[in-house]
C-alpha cells in the first residue's frame, strides 16, 4: 500500500528574485508539497505522532519562503532539505514552487520549479 500526504496551495507573499524591484515589492507564490510515507499506524491508532504533521510542513515552507533568495530554485532546495532532515518517515518528497506573474518580458502567468527525490 502507498501513502501520500499532500499540502497543496500554500499561498505566500515573498521577496525572491534577481531584480532589485522584486526585493522591494515582492510577489505572490504558491507552494505544493507531496510526501510519500507510511501512515498505517496513524490510520489504525488515530495518533498524530505516527505520521507526518502537515502543520509542521506548512511552518517549514513559511519560514524558508520568508528568507530572501535570488532564485526560487535555492528556496526550493532549502525547503526540500529541511523536510527531509527534520521530518521522520519521509521516503519520497516533492516540492513545487510557483511564482505568479513573474517580471519577465512576455505574457506568462507563472513559472515553477519542481524538486523530487
């Protein structure tokens, strides 16, 4: 049996980007996290300590997104590393960061990075 926990659509306002104006005015981001784990014991016992706490996942995302980076690739790697290192029972992990309305020369609704492992 496979188990996954998804924390989707974490909406944040942050100040990432290579342009100075991005550091000053910021932008909208959406983060999605998917965790493969075994939550059989939690399902049987109704015990939060036997699974991945998605409140803690959300907290890690918020903390890392609050630290300015030029690249969302850098922020994504920090989020990925913290979840892998700090949360027990994570066998596979996916972190997606979407930057809404990036300031690029073109009609683009968003750009995104995806880290899986």
